[in-house]
C-alpha cells in the first residue's frame, strides 16, 4: 500500500516562524510528519509564543 502524503508549510503571521508538517517541531514535542490539524490547540509558536488559536497560519508555497 502506497500512501500519498503531501506535506504543507504554514507561517505565523505574528512573527513569520514557519511550521513545516514534514519536519514537525521536535523541540516542542511535535513529531515530524504531524499535520497542522493534528497540532494541539494549546501549542504555541516557539518564537513569539502566540497560540494556534490566537493567530492565523498562512499556507505558503
């Protein structure tokens, strides 16, 4: 079985930090391959501290 997983990147509009689904955020407990929708709601941006619920993330190419 072949799984076609397309990873996306999202940018914090507060500080510009980029979350890459393929890379995750291991230093913050988010494993590589974690889709954005599976990142906990109480997670916060490692650079500016804004929470996922407090600001929009923008999909970037």
